[in-house]
């Protein structure tokens, strides 16, 4: 645990006297290799390097170990320079409103040094109606599709056009240029049920620079987005790595922007219980591990127990918070409530039970095979029974 104590106290832009005291006490008790491996796994080696250098604490690590942190920091600088250049190109190529997400915004406008926070791609949010146009414009300007050919964001593989209103893809295929990947998002929260919040987020997006069409989310939406990103990637998508880096983003954002964050607005936007659980769970972790100042009503004390003693728990998707997520049947009725037109309700229910054959073919790989096409329906109905009736 000495390595984790060191990491948690060092992975901050500004160190308190208490942080310095802990770091000094831990410096001769850590395993150098384990310390670096853990910091690297959680994506905070550049932040720790910056912090120790800023506060004149480089002597707390051996010269060899500090050089490893320094090397990774400089690698991050070089990588981020490419991403910054490519982001600036986007603003010149595209005429559409582009909202920078996650690292793309943090690197450009938040962190004081471009080497503090690593990036793996450029995430942007655009209006769903303009997503295909943005995608095609980038392709015509040298960006190349990566991976399999996904259908249009507008004509996705949803069971019907009615389903598209509540279950759109959250991003199109990855595009790449000069070893820089870009993801064009249309759903801020990467989850179907909360797409209605994305529309509001786009309306409230703030222009970053007058001479460019680059925007950022409002403070409230950006914080909710960071929390959802952590929650989904660590639990629902079961991706491990860079877990602490995400919490550090949240911690630094709150510390710097707390006076300008309307917590009541966040509370209103999280009025739906599942969204409230997600945001509160992540803010509870930030408060627990980094002492992030969070309003009391966003602290879920039931998840703070004897098992939450290590930052490795951040990669444990068997979180008690998952047990509180809305079950599939409740999610189905939640989606029904998003329609005002009774006919659309009928179509949604009908196509849920009897999806279009094209959808079956796409999802069960039964195209040009009549027997397989029928088998696809039986496999689909079996899946419905398992999820909605047996709730497995």
C-alpha cells in the first residue's frame, strides 16, 4: 500500500503540506518497479512527474526511477503535440459546431502543461443530424476509416427508425490521420437512455475561441460527462487501465471550477435515478481516494467499505453500484416514455418483439441464408427471454 499512498498523494497539480509529509515518509518505503508499474497502469506517470518537479520533490525518487517518469512525460508531450495540431486542423476543415470532449478539451484549455495528461485519441461531439456530413468531410480531407465499416449514424442497426430516436450509436467509425485517431460522438453519455441530455448539452456548449468553431461543454455537463465516462468504461465496458487518471481529471476540474459549478443544476440533470447513481458513485470514489470536495448529497456511503481500500478497486466492475442499475424491463418502459406519438409507441413495441429482418441479419450474421435468418429470430427471442424474464 505504500506505493498507492505515494501515487495518491503525488497525482495532483498542487500538493498540500499533508501531501508532502506523506510523500516524504513513503519515499524510502516504496518498491520502485511496483510504483512505476502502478502509476503507468493508472495513467498518472506524467502528472506525478510534473507535480514532483513543480514542488521541488524530485529527490524523493531515485535518479533512475525519476528518469523513467521523466521519459514518459516527454513521450506524452510529443504525442499530445500531434493531437493538438490535428485538433486545430479540424477547426479549419469543418464548418460544423465541434465540442471537444475529455482529453481534447483538457489538454487544450485546462491543464497548465501539455504533458500532464496523456491522450489516445480526439473525441468530439457533433449534432446527430450532421454526423455523417462531418464524417464524410474528414474522409475527403485525408482521414481514413479504421476497423469494420459501420452503417450511417442516422440509419444505424437499430430495429426500426423509431428505435433510432432512443438507441443511436454514440460514435461513428474511428477515423485516422497521421497516427491520430478521432471519434465523432453524437451521444455525450455513450448510453442510449440519456440521449435527451446530449441535446441540452449541445445547446449550452461554450465557444472556446472566437476565430474557431471549437466549443467546450458547460461546467456542469462536462463534470457529468467525465463521471459517466469513468463509470461506463470501468464497469459496463469492463476496460481496465488509466482508472485513476479519470478520477484525477474530475478532482482537478472540481478544485479549479468549483466556484463556477452549479451543483443544483447537476442534481436536476441527474434526477433520473440511474444517472444519479452513476455520477454519485464516481464522485464518491474521487472524494474517498483524492479528498475531492463534493456536496454531501452526492456521496454514497454504502459503497465505502472494507473492500474499497486500494486504487485497484477502481478497475473492479463488480461494484455494488452496478447492482442498483435499472434492470432491462424498467429500461424498456423508460424508453417508451420518450415517445409522444402513440403510433411510435406501437412501432417500438412491435419491432422490439419482431425486429426488421435487416436488423436480424446484421446482428446474427444470417444474410443470404433463409434457415439462418429464421434461426436468428429464435436466437433473438431466446435472448429477450433471458434478459427480460429470467433477468440474467
